[in-house]
C-alpha cells in the first residue's frame, strides 16, 4: 500500500481524553479512533493487525476441530430468562424493539449456542462437537478507561464444546489450553503469559485464565515459579498458596487477562435440555466447556507489553505490513522496488510521499 | 471438509415459522438458524457463502480505492443529535447504558464516518478519499418476515466517499456504479439486476438502487427496455415515464434491492463541519456519497433468484465448496481422492458418512 493514499496520519500529540498507554499510542499512530468511552473504530492499519490476530486464532481453532459459525448480537429476552441471567448479568445492555420485544445485546453466547446445538445433538455419535465464532460483543462496563483492554464494544472469539461426559470435556479442555498457548506464542506474548487458576463455578473447582504480565494491566496475579503457573486474586484470597504444589512463596505481578477457559458442565445444557442417547440407549445430559479470547483486547495487550520508548513494536506475524519502504529521493528506484516486492507477495507499506 | 464432522444436517421438513423461500430453504439446508424474527445465526456452510460474498465485495471496493475500516455499532446519542436523526430515524434501536448514557445501534454510519474523516481532511490534497466497512447493522424493522432479505440484524458493506466538489463526486459515483455491477456479475445476479432510479433527497434529484428481479422480492420496479434501466415505485408515482428517455411503456416486476448508491452532498459534512482548504486557500465544504450492499441480503436474494425445484443453486464463486465428493463404498479410494484434491487447493466437501 502506498502511504500517500492512506487517509490517516500520525498525530503530534497524545490524545488528552485517554489514560491508557494502548489507547493513547494506537490513536496517535492512527490505528484506532475513539468514538466514546470503550468504543473504538479500527482504522486501516489497526484493522490489518486485528484481522491478522483473528486469522491466527481462527487457524488454531480450526486445527482443534472448531467449526466456525456467526451468532447474532440481538438475543431475545426469553433466552436470558431460561438461564436466569436476564436480571443477574450486570453488564448486559438491554433494549426494546417494536411490539415491546426485549433483547439483551450479546455479552456472551451460551444463550444462543446451547439451544442451537440442542437442535443437532441427538445421540452419542453427534459428540464431541465444538463450534466457535469471532464476533462483536457488548458489555455495559461501568468504567471503560483501559482502551482496548476493556471495551463496551469489543471483538471476541468464543468457542463452545459439547461432550458426552466429564472425561471427554477434560480431554478437550487440555487441547484448547495447548491451542491457546500456540496462539499467544504466534502473537508474541508467550514469554509473558501464565496459565492462571481462577474460580470455577458450580461444576469445577477451578477455571483457568491466561494472564499476561503487564504493568498497565487491571488484574493482579500471584506466580508460582516452581510450577510456572499463576493464581488470580480471587483464588489467592481463598487459598493463599499454589493450588498445584502448595508453595507459599508467590511472586505478585500486574497482568491482563488475554484468554479464559471454563468447564460449564451442565449449567447451560440443563435449562436448554441438551440431552443425547448413549450407546446403551440411555438419555444423558451433555456437558459443555467455553473458551474465550478477545482479539481486540489481545491487540491492546500486545501494545502495552511489547513496546519500546519509540512506540509500538508489533511481532512480525501481526504487523500491518512486513516491510516499510521509504523513498528519500523522488525517483523511480523505490517505486520499482515496491512493485517487485509486492509482486513477490510481500506486504509493503511504501512511503511515497517524498519531501523527507 | 469431511461431512461426518459437520454438526449441522439437512432437515426433513421446512421450518413452520418462516414464510420466505430463502429462509425456509437456508434453514432446511443447515446454512442458517433462526434465533428470532429477522435474526439469524450463520452456520458453517452459510458462513462460508457469506464470507465469499464479502470477499468479492471487498476486492471490488479495494480496486476502486476504498480503504477498509471497522466502525462500532454503539453510536452515542450526541452524534445522532448532530444530524437530527435521533428522533427521525424510525428503525433506530436505542439503548441506555451506565450513567444514563444513550446510544443508537448503528443502522447506518454517516454519524461515525463523517466526524472521523473530519479529523483527517484538512486540504484539497487529502481529497478525494473513500472508506468502507463490512459490519453488522441493526434496524428495528416492524415486519421481518422476508428471511435474509430484511433482517433486524444484518451485514452491510457501506462505502463513504469524500470529495472536493460535486464533479469529483459525480465521477466517483460512476466508478462505484461499475464496481457494483462487477460484484453482481461475480455473484451470479447480473442478468437480473437493473440500475434503478430512486428518490434523491435534497442534494440530487435521483439516487440509484440496484434492483434484482425476484418473485419473492418486497419491491416493485418499472423497467424501461429501451434504456435497460428501471424506476422504483416511489419515483414512478411522481414521474410516470422513464426519466432517461421518457418512454411510457414500462414493464413491471417484483424485485429485491441488492444495493444502493446515494449522493449525500453536504447533508452530513455541514453538521459535522467537514471543510477543506482549496488550492487558493479558500475554505470549502466537502461533498459526500454513500454506497451500500448488504452481503446477508444479497445471499438471501441469490437463494430466491437462483434456485431450481431441487433447491438452492449457488454460483460457483460463492458456493461453500467447489466439489461435493460422495463415497458410496466405504473404501480408501474416495479418501485418497479427497486428499489429492484438497492438497491441490480445491475446496472439497467429502461425504464420508458411508451407508448410502
């Protein structure tokens, strides 16, 4: 792409209404624009980065058998009532359409994916199955001051898995865990990321977060250097030591949650009556897992974590371009080189504006 | 992809709560699932078709210099107040967040793109410029019974162009018109599609719709076979003859609007004060155009228009797969062929379920 054509430009000043490093820097560099608190437009360079992150996630989800779908954001009230979350999900944006029909704007999609799969799962032969989407989510966040780390509108990859029993869920949970580390490796954050014990809900003692060490992060983790895992604040308040080795010498760090995996068990399968017939003809409840990564938040985390004093340092796999070609003289040499590199399939950002 | 892995299956019966052919057929074939009136989930096969349509549109928008961005759906009330559309846009879904902050859910994006470009357009050197997005839109439709042809939530490609004067807008408008015909050609609808005179608003006598002849369509057009153009119902009520050649022998047909292009003039540039300095140092208003195609609606229109008595007939460019390979015997030959074809880069849907 020729830089002379790009409509954005870098700003001389940091935006005054942003306090987070990621938002300040991304806005200044012309990667995103702020429409409101926690609400951003992705500009051409930012969208390229965002889409590359999405494609890495997509490839790893496909590799573990995830089937991509796209669910709506307008979720009828009755679905939320079925799971008793209409009144109990604080961050749910609610709206009223024609004929007084009420919707909750998708903040998460168990209320859609569970009745969807209920239609298709009949017998043990239909299990296990995993579906995912990369989609825009909405959360009525009271505070949205962390830029892309906490959006009122943000992108999310949410994977949901459906299994005949707890053992199959447990196996798949491990597979997703590995896939997540691959994603964070490809996005340049592997050295900063800890599998982190978190609260598990009714079905499982623990869930797991993927927390990346980050001075600008909103979370605090407690790292066990023996196990190379971490414990989040909520769990450490209850447990005080490493749940794996009982080590009490834990190292505390600021962090940002860049992913989470959760054994849902029958929490959603029960109310939506997702059952299957097993090999012996017996009817059983399906057990579920859910697994999230927010591409837009991940992009913000990468900016926070991987930068130097000159600004953002994108890992090559997600940089908007592979090559930045600058022409100091206004002659044909650079243009010829640009064409050669582009024809060879390289992504070149060609600063043809002259006047350097 | 192996068909044994696909979680969806074709349904024996047509869904009873749908009256439109496109929704009945797409649901039955497992391409989409209905969550509510005008609200659909795209299932794996449907998402593949949808994404191929999006990629065709994207390629043609890039080819005419469109720069892709992604704007939010949560649009603060103040933006709608600036253009006086908060109370005058019937189909706007409104919602209230924390601190009583109000938003309109993006039904169109002039209220976002105009102040965005205002930040970057300073002088004549920054013009002309065109940006587009492919994004989910929301409209509080009173009736949503036409399946993908009229969604409460639907995908939209919206392109916005910014020009120094009316002449530059006029030229770009023609360029987009050609690009649109290329898109409809690649999607298999060129033989059914008419450039159609429609009401133009304050700045221009006419706008143009792209109407495809379709028995299940909600619109009526009046075709001038001399000019090979059409006139929509609203314009024919005022004008009675072809606006181009004054022909009064017009042929009437049911149709679906699959695109529209509109000269906005200064309708949005004025309230958001998008001005530029011309070559002589004079300050002038920017003039704008907007251009829409709904990929999800286009997908519905293709189903309505291109089908036979056995069901959907996808044009090859947007079919979910290029090859459907069926194995009648459960031996290795088909599997070997599947691997050979897949390795050769072909998209094969391999029915490996046996038992045929």
